[in-house]
């Protein structure tokens, strides 16, 4: 019996995309020091490569790898997506031809905001597919993190269907969030970078700054000076330590300041970068603090230029609750010890270089890869693909 593993689909795959015959993968966010030879060696470690093409850009490169069989392409996506080359995580997904997406340049586009991080192109398209002229749906993805940016665009062949979708679905729930629908600005999504070569196009990079809701060109979601998260609906007993612990646990980035107005039930969390704050909003909105569902959005003011940038130390652990069993006490003490250890020596949580043998490559290729989990992930994926 043959057991087939399938990668988790993300990025801009066309609605209805069928990968059953695909043998090619797209590789994005490639470090500028990576050569085509090195790229070939990395993907050759997964299976025999038929062809490899690297396209250089100013800030990062991208490319395409063709395998002789679909099994190798599948394993490459499972094993290599997110792996680091020269400290930069690559994005690996199915490649597809440009003809597999309908030309929507003359269609009517609407903006869809407040999307859950889990919403993909396919899920967004399915949500709007009740309108017969819905032609395409795209979630905007961050090229560096591979995460959703929390908004997207849906295209319609008929203008009235687009207007009906705005009227009917604005404020409706998609996943665990109420979405916002409005007309997209003229040319929205037209500036989306479409990297293509040999009729293949980029699957994961939809981080266009051209896609904005009406009147939001200077909005905080598009202004890098905004690095502060507004946190609303906090329980009145919540203090800055409680909020700091919660956002620290999200792991969205370096927290530089936490302020809480206890009597009014809101606060602010300032991050080092705009991207980190955006990720914290996406991850934290709708989660619980003290039993209450918090609301996360952008702070009303940008971070002033020249503001001191220094990450806060890890937050103090939560007070130990009384009435716990001996087993609970031991678990608490172990967690507390690990927390102190990590705070004292962050390098313990760092990544470790692989040995060349773990990839079956020579040292020239393996020196560029840093991820201690690669060998185990690769072996696990290989085992799932074996005949038994």
C-alpha cells in the first residue's frame, strides 16, 4: 500500500487548483548569496531534479525547481518550506502556470478585511462563491513570514454581484472574525507582484502595498511608523504584567513598552517593528485575557521618530495559585525554572547548524542551512511516503 502525504496548501493557489499532476515547486524569499548551483543542491537532497531556475531581485530572489516525479515535489514542500538559507527562511509551494488564473483586470474588485490568519485563497473564494460571477479571491501574504496580512480581494465579473456581496456579507463571520467588505480602490491588487518565468508564477508573495481599502492609503496598516497595538475589552483587574505575559506568549516579536489603563479596560503594547505589531494584532485579536475576549487593533498614533528602542525583559511569571496538587506544583516549578533559564540564556533557544551528512550534501551547500529540526522533519516525511 502507498501512503501519500500532502503539504498544507497556502499562498495564492488559484481557486480549484489541482496539484495532482504537479512536479514543479516555487521557491521564494531566497537570500541574495544563494546561487543557482546551491539551490539545485538543496532541492536535489529531496529527489532527482530535472531543472532549476533562479531569478534574482534587489532584496531577495525567487526560483523554480522541476522534479521528475510528484512525490519528490510534495516532499520538498513538506520538508523545505521555512528552512533557512543564510539565515533567511525560504518559502516553498506548488508552482502553477499563469493561465490557471482567470484574467480579472477588467472585473469588479472588493476589499475584504479582518481575515483570520487561517483563511486561504480557497476559503475566501468558497465564502463568496454563492455569487455566480465571483471569479477570483486572493489573500495578501507577507513574503518574509509566510503569514496572512489579514486582508484580501475578491473579484466579480458582474458589478451588481460585487455590490450585493458588500451589502450581504459585510460584518458576517468568516472563521472567528467578522469581516469588513468595501469597494477596493482603483487599481487595488493590480500592483501585486507577480513573479513569473517559463509560464510559472509566484504562489506566496502577495504582499502588495497597492491593495488598500478606500481612504486608507495613509492608514496605520500601511504605515511603518505605527508599531503600537491597542488592546481593548480588558478585565478591570488586568494589569500591565498580565498583558505583557499574554503578548509575550504569542511570540510575535520584541515588546518595548506595555501600558494599561485599568479603570477603562484598555491598554497599549509597543513592538520594535510595524510587522511585529501587525502579527500581534492578527494573533491576539479575539483571544482571552482573564476570561474576556480582547480586541486588538492599531494604536491611533505612530511611534515618534527617535523613540528609544529597547526590548523589555521577559515578564514575571503569573502568581502561583493556591490549592494545587503536588503534581501541579512540580509542573509549575519546572515551567518557572525553564522560563528563568531561557531569560538568562536566550541562546539555549537558538537554532543549530546541521551537519552535511544530515542532508546528504557537501559542506558548501549544508553550511547555508540552519535548522536543527530539518533532519527529524525530513526523516518523518520520508517515512510517511514509504511503501509498507
